[in-house]
C-alpha cells in the first residue's frame, strides 16, 4: 500500500494520509504506544517518536504529533510503515 496524498487537518499537529488501498475493516484508533502494541502499523508509527495518536480506516490514516514534532522527519517513517502493508 502507498500513500498517494497528504492533507492538512484543522489541527496543525495532525495530518491525514490518503492511501491507494483499503485498511482492514473498522476504525482503528490508538492514543498511546501502549495501546498500539498489538497493531503493527500503529506500533511502527509510534516508534518514530513525537507521535500522540494514530487513527486509520477505509482509505486514510491520521497521525497526530507533539507540538515540537517535525513533520519533515515523521513523514518518511509514516510512508515506510504504510508501504509494509
């Protein structure tokens, strides 16, 4: 699976990533690395650091970061994590 578009959200600390496929059925929301331990995608994204939440469903993924997190550093890791699906 690949990310085909990135969209801003009303929250400057969150980005929406549109993918060229569909995630497993249902919504998947994680507010901490501990909650994400059993979800390979969310776990890998939290491991990047500065991530505060991961949410995905259908054909999109929304990642929130800390106010000091740097999207330029996080984006590559998010793209790589999604590519493994």
